[in-house]
């Protein structure tokens, strides 16, 4: 299901925005509606089909519920609802990306998973400043690969945000 795309560039100097991660960023790409997103592959534990979840009373709408994954209770977040991208539909392409963030396992529902690609520093552009119109705190930037544009999500920051409350914020030294 996942294929690795060939890197069109052989060498590149790291951009300041990803210098901490090295000159390349390997991402799992997924779709929400018509847009394509990418998250750091190192945060992905596994991919699963969407199954029924156990609803939790008084949880925010974007938290679909929880599942028991080999003895671990995993909260499931529907990213289409979280990002306010319309009503979700669940079909044979719907995927749960199981993430391991800060030692906590969290499931993220997406419309479909595309592939795994490696982006060089030159292929990652900073997220545009949108003022108060759009919260770009959770974005690493925009990845470009041929005609494709990927919205690169800082999944650590998103899942550890106060509003999500799912993962403890990493302590900074």
C-alpha cells in the first residue's frame, strides 16, 4: 500500500526550519478532503482500517472515541472534524494512523493514506503568515514535490496542544 518515492535531488543544504531534523524529512502523506498532508514518519506506529469506536461521554466531537489496541486504550481523533473540513465519510479507504507521541499512543482518522516520500530542505517552504485568520502553529511548512503541494503538520505540537489535551507537552531543556 505504501510506496517510497524517489528523491529527485541528490544533495541539499538543510533549511533552517528543518535543520534540527537534518537535511531530509521523510513523511507519510494522507488526504483530508481534497488536500494532501504530511507527518513525520518517525511518529507513525502503524496504519489500520477504520473500525467502530467506543464513544466517550462529553468528549469533543473530533474525538470519535477509543479502541482497544492490543491491550492499550487508544483515543481516536477524526482530523476532518478537527480541521473543520466538512462531514467525514467512512469507507474502505478510511485509515487510522496510529501515532506514538511522547510515549502516548493516539489514533488519527484520515480519508486515505497516499505514500511515503522524502523531502529535501529545498522542497520545504515556510508556512505563510495568515495573521489571525488561520492558526499556523501546528504547521512545519509546505512541501513541494513536482506538482504536489503537501501541508506538513507538526503532529507533536498539535497532539500536545492544550485544546487536544491528549499528550503531555514535552519538557524543554
